[in-house]
C-alpha cells in the first residue's frame, strides 16, 4: 500500500521532470543549452519513473529487470550527452551568448 503511494509519486515526479526537459528543448536557444536541459532532466525523469515502477511492482523478477534498466540508464544517458556535446565542440559548433548591454546576439569567440 505505502509502496504503491510512493511509486505513484515517483512516476508523477519523473513525468514532471521529463516535461520540464521537453520545454527546455523547445525554449532554449542553442544546442549546448538544449543538450544540458534534456540530458539532466530526462535522465532524472526516466530514473524516477523506473524507480516508481520498481516500488509499485514489489520484490519480483520484473523489479530486478527494472533495476538493471535503471543502472543502464544511469550509466549511459550522461555518457551519451557528453559524447554529443564533445562531437559538437569537435565539429566547430560554438555556444550562443547574449550581449549584456542589450545589443545583438552573438556567437562565442572562444576568449
């Protein structure tokens, strides 16, 4: 009973974080900020959803399988996000910066 309540709360919290990551993907200006928003929030969101499913399922073979999936997501999502950002840097994609004096938007000069 209490496991189901905590499980449902974790699933709802995970869905919230994935929604926030999706909004960040749509609203943020460049690749690096979008990558950061989706990498952080979607990793946390999917981990909370899987953890909530483990709590709802109880101690079964299915929850053991979900635990392995949780560990896999924990290890691979940040690695994939880092690889994407590193590939963007290597290809020459520069971060976007906004001038502080209210002028035109500009690209990073690397200094």
